[in-house]
């Protein structure tokens, strides 16, 4: 009875395999691509903040306690 559940048409078999394996693989790849972009963007943003912080420390006047 389980053999009757397998379609005889090759196109139907390929479509079913694509839906079972291809679609989840494509969705997984899109999620990985997006999270990779977010991580890269965050690293670039943090580097820019660190550079600004370093420039602010270099240009800031030193405070003295001589009153």
C-alpha cells in the first residue's frame, strides 16, 4: 500500500523533493545571509564608534585639579 503513495510521474517526484529539501534549504540560506549581514553591519558600526571615542579622548582637554 505504501508503494502506491509514490507517484509514477517523474516531474511530481522532483517537485515533491524540491518542496521537501529545496525550499527549506533556500529559506535557511536566506536567514544565514541576513544574519551575516546584520553581524557585519554591527561590527562596522562598533568599529566606527570606537574610532570616534578614540578621537574624542585625544581632542578632549585635560582636566586639572589646580584651583
